[in-house]
């Protein structure tokens, strides 16, 4: 896999370097137009040169398609957790786990908002939580409580023995008074006055 990635990087670097150099030569008029025409005539009139160019083009297209397929497969694997049951393989979407974590943390009055991001690889499961806390809470105790709840719920839900790393990033401290006022404003019905006639 690493060899294929290195080979792909080499090909892409070489192609971009050659194309960029060609554009610079054309822009600066370093090579006369007659020389470019002679080079193109040589390519068209030499079968071996055309064969080499055709094989190189097909190889680059094949490598590009292969890289896209591998990348999409890797992304798909990273966004799911798979385990084997006696009756067959079971996959769990990481999005479903993220939604489950959100619902699990709603019970904490210290947390205003939590946005989890779950990532799974061979080393285990890593859960990054972006949290908005209220200003009247103890941050170390609250973040530790979040980590314990998230880890316990995910372990009970998934049932895997892989290590689970819980990271908490406090992105904002909100005031409870402002939050309660905003929620009160949202809940309060607004009276609307209509003027003029209504046509049906």
C-alpha cells in the first residue's frame, strides 16, 4: 500500500512538473514554435514514440482510477465498525454512534451542546467531542464526567474490546441566563396583527 502510494505520488509529481514546465516554456517563448512543431511531427511520425505515449497515458489513467477506488474504500472503512457474528458480518455506521452519543449527553445539565466525531482504525476507536459548557460548571469534573459517560455507553452499545479514546475540546463557555432568555424567547408565542382583507 505504501509502495503504491509512493509510486502514485511520483507519477503525479512528474506529470505536474512536466505540464507546469511546458506552460512556462510556452509563456516565456523559450522554445521557438518551429521546434515545437518539429517535436510534434516526430511524435506523430514515429510509431514507437506514439506507442510509449499511449501506454504511459493508459498507465496514468489506471493508477488514477485505482487511487480513487482505494481512497473511497478507505473512507468507507473508516466510517463504519465491522465485527463478525456467528450468522455473518455486522457493520455499524459511525454516524449512528455519533447520534447515540449526542442523545446520551443530553441528560447532563452542565452541557449546552456536544458535537462528537467518531473515527475507527486498527489502533481502536477515537471519539473527539466539541463541547459548549455553561459558565457555572467545574470544567475538569464535567469533562471527566463526559468522558466516562461516552466511553461506557459506546462500549455497551458496540461491545468491542478495542481501546476507546475519548477527547473533549471545550469550544465555548455559555451563560445560563442568556441561554434561558433565548429559550424563553423562542417558546414565547409572537402576536401577529393583520391589516386589510384576506383573500381565499
